[in-house]
C-alpha cells in the first residue's frame, strides 16, 4: 500500500486548474466612453456595430450553462467549446458548433489512457489535438492519505504519469495517441497548418518555461523564442529561485497563457498583461508583435479568425463583481480589430446586445456568436464585418 500526503495531492492537482469558467450595423464614430465609472477615454478609431440575427440551433449537441474560456476555433471558423459534465464538474467535454450538426468529444475515453486530465485542445483543418496528463498503466494500487480529518484510503493508478497528445478527427472519432518527452511538464498545445505542434512547457529541473516545435510523431524539433515581456513574471521568477512549492506554482501559471488560431498561423498570448503577442507560422517562424491596448485596458483574449486580428481588452484592475458584467454598455471589456502588422487599433466592435464573450470566431470577414437558450440548445448567429 502506498501512503500519500494529502497536501502533496492538492499541490499537484493545482497545476491543472487553468480553466476559466464563464456562466453564460456599421458606423464611424470617433471617441469612446467606456462607462460612467471612470474617465472618458478618447480613441480616434471608427466603430462597427454588430447586429446579430436570432441564432440557429445546433442539432445533435446539448448546451451547458457553464463554458470554459477561451473558445477555440478551427481554421474554417467553427467554434469549439469546452464544458464540464453536469454529473461531474471535474470532467470536461468539448463540442463543435457546426451549423449542419455538432460533434461531441469525450476526452476521458481515449483508448489506452487512464486518469486523463485535459490540459488543453486545439482544432486544426482535419483533426483536433488534445493535450493530456495521464498514465498508460491500468493497474490500481491501494493507497492511504493523511488529511486534517484523518486517514483516507482507496485505490488509484499510481503508475508513471506523463503528457500525451490525442488526435481526433473533425467528427469526434479517435485517431491516434502520441507520447511526449517525459522530462517536461506541458501546459498548452497548438497545431500548425503544416501538421507540426507548438507546445508550451515547463522544465522542472532547470525551472524555466519553454516553447517547443514538435513534429507529428511527438519528436522535439527545436525551441522557439518567447518574448521577454511574457517571461518577466513574478511566479516564474520565484519558481526559478524558490523551493518545490514555488516551482509547482510557476509551472501551473503557464496554464493561463493561451493559443489562438489567426490568419492560418498561431498566436501565443498572456492574458491580463502588457506583454507582446507571439505569432508562430509553419516551420516555427516567429514574429513578436506589441499590442496598442486602449488606455486603461489590458489584453484579455483573442477571437480566433482566418482573416482578421480581433482582440478583447479588459479594464485594468477590474474587480470580481465587475467581471460578471461583460455587456458592451458596461465598458468593462472592449473588442477591437487590430492591425496584424504592428498591433495598432483599427476598429472598435460593439454588440447591440449580449456579452462580448459570446463572440466566438471570425472567418473571411464574418464573425459568429453563440448562446445557450432556455431549452439547453446552442444557438449560433453571424454578422459581417466592415471591409
């Protein structure tokens, strides 16, 4: 029988809590007044008002009142949403919101994997890549843990756990399983049009973050440079200099970084910071782009797109109570199309009604939005952007 310390289990599990759960006409108008809670901020950019028609129900997929942010999008503009199972919020599933009929991905049923923890996923042209922490060892072992309420016993799979990539086709059918190097702790995944993977990782030995280009077989090809503004992080610095607890916290902090598909490339960004974004293309070509955020705001998320760069900005210092109000009128969050060449602001996007988080994807100048109706159905609508 293996004896485990409860506090150790909690510390290890905490590195996998990267999910943020969210409960669910064109004009030229220079200037902006975000809300009556702060100062008027003038930005000389045009405004495009998105008037989305009533949504169409997605057949074959049941909606959820809780969605994990951010939403991911395939290169053809289909939104993929991650949501917890109603019976067990610790277990996640992914649904594609295709108008002709969605598909459901149940990552916990990958053949040959046990105790899978979903760390991230990324939809590509012909498949969807899922990043897991799991074991191939099916053997269950008796264990005992010490907790504040006394000893806890049970059975668990205590074999070697590591990271894997599981590939599914666009219909939700499992394709293959790829082993990743055991010496790294992988946190995020993206897939390039070339079939190569870009992986965000943490090295627990030298305690540094790394960005890796990996081939279709999971073999390391070469490291990619990370902007210094991303690496300038107190948690990463403490992890490098502190003890084991600080190292676990540093590794877990990378779960907040995000990948997004944009213009048939991949963007790596760090939410709630002023760090530049990193664009990654085929073969691992990288380009660092600083963003000109509206005064008093910081980058919150990227709306995946095939033609545009659309960024969601969040008011700096926003309180937890204000985060719940994501309407255009509140000014807590702003949507902007930005110039992909230099990161400058081009056009402010506003929604006539609803939350800015409902804006899911852009494809060839058309944006899509989704919501869940009273009968637990996903409704998807779309609107054209200005040229």
